[in-house]
């Protein structure tokens, strides 16, 4: 809701008026009651094939959104010494986290 508010009104999140339906806790409860609980009650597992596709699309959307946000982030000149190296030592080390992410997703 905050991101959509910023996009639509071009105003910062801090000026967003508070409504109960824009609170993330309310959205989580609604999601659990109307989406997750009905899928959990079903006696047949065949309904899960649709949710698997939705989950895959959601994970793909999240990955793409993070990449786009990172690439469009303005660079800030920081003259402090970094606490840790943010450079990737090799391409293989970057892709070594994929099995962990896939295991967590499953």
C-alpha cells in the first residue's frame, strides 16, 4: 500500500493517512483467512498445482522487483571505509546461494 501510495500520489510514505485496511497486519489476516485457509481445508491435493504456479510467479516477481530496484537506486558517494566487502568474489559464489533459496522456497 505504501509503494502504491507513493506511485499514485507522488507523495512520501510519511504523509500517507492511516487506515486499518492499509495496515500490513490486516492484509496478512485477510490473506490467511481467504486464501491460505481454504486451500488447507481441501481434501484433494490437486488444488495445490494452481498455488504452486502462483508461488513460482510470486517468487519470480520478487526477484525481478529487487533487481530493478537495485539497478535504479541512485548511487551515493560514500567516503567511509566499508565494514565488509560488497563485491562478489566470483560468479560461482554468487550462484552458490541458488540451492539454498530454492530449498527455502520449497
